[in-house]
């Protein structure tokens, strides 16, 4: 009886073929863009005017444009700072969408009527001291915004916005790689940091840099989470990797609290 030769496919080749089929069968999710608008103001009158404009004019108008999950936050440091801030986080499907927002607002009669006091403010009674705009592109392994799953009162929540600057563009890319393939995002997920987004800054006043936002029930919850992060074996190993040294030159941390009219 003639023997048959059996062809055995190596396990690694099966895994490679499966991964290739998966990539083509399930295209990766495109990365969102984000605009962070920072409204700087000096007094209670300006704060009231900005808040009224955002709550009753801008946010509803953006919702009508199909832009959802808009975050509006006030800095926890506002009580002690002369330069006070309100942050608005706007998710975008593409960079081009940013260009179309203002033209659509100009055509929105309800927006113009609701925002009249802000939009028609006179030069010697401005509604703010300045507006800062930051444009970002979401990381490959965190391409879409996540609404945080928090249960406590908004008045107690702490949203932590971090900015990591790098000395060079190459070191910035290295830090982004550390978050993605290096496993930092995976560790944040395992420890339930309730991150809203991770993204690279395309343009802004501080580049090259990346920004991300994590969220907590309260200050105590925030402290406990960061302790678990710094104590974790994964972080100790990752932060000691020779290839990931000196990729951050400056860290800025801003503590925020969501307004009553924020979408999350």
C-alpha cells in the first residue's frame, strides 16, 4: 500500500495567515480628531457669559451638526488663579470637519439667537481674555473616544488632562509608541483609569507633545489609581526599558471637573 505524505502547516504560519485574514476582513477603526478649546477669562462676569454661550448656543448647535460626546470642564484651580479656564473637548470625524463647523454655525439661526450676547460683545467688554485651540489625532490603539463609566456626583469627579512634551519629534514618536505597542494603554485599561482619549497634538502652543485624559470618582480614587499604576510590575518593567528613556521632557497636569451641561 502506497504511503501518503501529509503536509503539516507550522503553528506560526497558521497564526500569521489568521492575522492577515483578520486585518482584511475587519479593517481597523479610523482614528478620530479632537479639538480642545480653552477659554481663558478673568472674572465672574466673563465666566457667566462663556458658560451661557456654551450651554445654550454652541453645544446644542454642535449636537445639531451631529457632533456628540462634547465635554465641557472647568479647572479645579480656577479659585486661586488670575487666568481662569474652561475647557471644551470636541470629537471630529476628520480634520476637514473642523473647517466646516464655523460655516454651519453661521447658517444656524437658533445658534445666533441663543449666543447673541456673546457673539455681539463689544470691544471694551470682551467675553474672554483669549481662546486657545489645540488639534489632536487619536492614537492607533485608542482610535475612538470613550465616555467614562463613573457613578458618583459630578461635583466630586476629577478629570485629569495630561500633556507630555518631548525634546524632539523622534522622542515624541517614541513616547507614542510606548503608549501603544509598548503597553501603557493596556495597563491603563487593566487598572480601570476610565480614559476618555489618548492623542498626539497636531497643532497647539506646545509641540511636540501628546495629551490624554483619565477620569476618577473623586480625589481619593485618583490617588489610589495612580498608586496602583506606579506599583504595577508592568510599569516598573516598561519604564526601565532602555529604548524608552528620556522621551518626555515636560509634564503638565490639569485637574478638571465636568459642568452640568457636559455630555459626560
